[in-house]
C-alpha cells in the first residue's frame, strides 16, 4: 500500500503554491513602501520571487509613459495555471 496518495500530493501542491502566492503578495506590498533593499527579509523575498517575475518583466517591460509593472499579475495567473495542471496530472496518474 502506497503512503503517497493523490489527495496527499494535491494537498502538498496546494500548500506549496499558496506559500508562493503569499511570498509574491509580500513582494508586491514591499514594493509600495520604502524598505532597505539590502535587508535580510527583503533579500529573502526577492531571491525567492525574482526567478518567476523576471521572465514576465523581460516580455512586458514597463514603458516610461506607463511605468506600472504587470509582472506580478501575470505571474499569479501563470502559477495558478501551473497549479491546476499539476493537480490534473496527479489525478491522471493516480
């Protein structure tokens, strides 16, 4: 009998993505306030979230006339899609 079940894997995927969504939200909130970019907390959040945000930032660069950064919004949508695909694949395998 397998210890790993579909429901356990789905729960693990959901928790992992929820933690990452929270980290992204913290990153967005930190961008609205003045904070030391060399602080340990900021560096921790930055290093965990930048690998996901950087590709979107390269594709959709903010322009000088409209400097809003849409990369977090796009990252949320992409991560939600990946989460749903992983859950679907887990359900197919088990």
